[in-house]
C-alpha cells in the first residue's frame, strides 16, 4: 500500500472499533433494559462482521471505507425501523461526524446524503413516534441541520487538509535538504527497542532501509567495535534525558570507512521518562580527514614524512620521564650532511629534496624500532635513542656512518654524501632537551673539524677547545 492507502486503512480500523464499541454497548444496554435479546442485534452483528472482514483483508481500502460508512447508516436505519426513537436519529448525525475522520470530501458528502435521506425517510414515516406534536415543517429544520453539519465538515476538512499538505510539503523540502548534505535522522523507540532511519541512511551506509528493517541489529554491526563503546558509555546519559554529541566510525557495505557525528536528543513523556531517542547523523569524513591531515602536517616534516621538532619535543618529554623513573640512559644524535649546500646549489633544490628523502629512508633502516628520528630543518636530523648503553651508541652511530658509504643515484646523478654526527648523553651531559641538543650540536661541529664522515661524543673540554 502507498502512503494514502495506508492512512485510509488505519482510519478504517479506527472506524471499525467505533462500530463494534457502539454495537456491543447498545446490545448490552438494550438487553438489560428490555430483558431480551432483540432481533436487530443479529443484523448489527452481521454488518459489523462484514465490515471487519473487509478491513482486515486489506484488498481495496478505499472501497472498504465507503462500505463501512454505508454499513453504519444501514445499521442505524434498521434501528429506526425496529425501534423508532429520536436518539437513533441522533446516532445518524453522529455517524456523519464520524465520517470526518477520513478527511475525504466524497465520504463526507456521501455521509451527508445518507444522513439527509434517512432523516427525511424516518420523519416521513415515524414522525409522530419520534417527536410529540410532530409537524412536517419540523423535518425541514432537521434536514437543514444535517446539511449544515455536512457543509461545516467539508470546509473543516479542506482547512485541515491544506495545513496537512503544507506540512507534508515542508517535511519533503526538509528531507531533500537533509539528504543533499548527507544528514540522516534516526529514532529509537525505548519500549520496542526498534531503531528507524530516514532514507539518507542508504547514501551513508550503502545499505537500504529494507536491510535495516530485515536485520534490526545491522546498525550495530556497521559501527566500529571500539567506537560502539562510545555509544554504550553514553547510554546512562541518554536515559537521564541528556543530549549528547559524539563521533563514531562505520564501515559501509563496500568496506569504506566513514566518520559520523551523532547528535542525540532524548524525548521525555509527561512523567519525565525517556520514551524515545531522536538523533541527527552527519557525515564528517571529509572534515576528519582534513583534521588528520592538518594534525599530521603539524607534527611531521612534509618533505621526508619524518616527525618534526614539535613531535620530537613531545616524545622527548615522555621518554625523559620514563628514563628518570627507570634510571635509564638516553642519547641524542645530531646529524648534518656534509657538502649538502654545494649539491643543492649546483644540482638544484629538486635534487637536494630527493637526497633528503633518501637520507630519511637510510636513517630509518638502521635504527631500532624504539628509536626516534626527526628532521629539524635543512640537512639536519636528530635521533633520540632511549634505554641504551655507550657501547650500543657507538655501534649504532657507526652503522649510520656505514649506511652512507653506498652512493645515491638521483635522476641520473651519482652522489656520495657523508654524515657528521655529534652525540650527547643523558644524564651525563644534561637533563633537558635544549642542553642535550646544544651539546650534540657542538659535538657535530667537532666531527666536521676532524674530517667529517665520523661521529663524536660531547666532552667537557669541547667548549674550551
């Protein structure tokens, strides 16, 4: 069924409940009052059964709508024939009012015609039984009353339908806007534990709405397991009625990773208890990628992709704290490439950049997994060695020197480049980063004075020399 048919079917079920409610109540009251079961109750039961059967077959909901209205009037006409009382005329008019629940012009007009016809018929045949001192002119007023109600409900229906259509149009515009900006709305029913989404969920997850309906746990399955803990952590706040905003990751049907921002808004009932949890989901994948890129650029050298001085400082502080607690030794190696300026000036900055990239690769290749290397600028690199002995520092420094014995072939240019390395030791040569780097830098200049392509440890006589 489409939306309109589904709405009509819902109202058919409501009308059937009214019909059965009236029939059962009337049957009980009449039976108690008269002390016997009247024949028209059988007619009422048959009519109610036919209407109920038509509603729950769901074959033709529009035809069923007209059938229900007709059955109601036929039932009250039967009542008027069997027991002509004015109260039954009132029930005929109440049926006209009941027809307005459909918000359909034709149904109201049909009910109005039935009401007018039954009113004329009943007063024409049973006028004196219905009203004492009945005159035929009285019938005109009753018919006009029914006509007035019919016209009123037609205009009322037009007014409410116009408002409803406008609201639907606004909802459709809002939905189109939300879909165009990768926004999904969600609703979680606390009682049924059922999660529902807007149509934008398909664009977001590559799963259809039917997929989510067929598998109620699918929304949990697409969320990264670690990020699902974020949702679980906020459950208590949701049920307290607190709104929350948090980011999670999902995996789409095509195994793509996406970042989502979820804004959750609990809905409370009159007793301040959460009955529903609504939310808005926004695709922030591009924003998160940009944030990660900015963060990466802030902590890395873009050319060599090595950590930069900012990240080195952070790592040093962390490593220094561990070294103090464990009473371990650290070493700082300050490396400068010999003749780099000459290469840069003669062969161009492109070749110089390629040389720096290859240097970074060779340095990473000879270091331990626990060692940290960064580029501080130009052709200068700093290496932090943690939990290491002097003998191990010597071996590693020599491995770095040996790594530069092989030639560099860059765009057809064969280059031989050597490093000058200065070394300072914590805690022997200092307890802070600036002191240790300064002394490693001094030792590096000593290595250059001693012919380059070697490494030197800082010593207390170096400054005076």
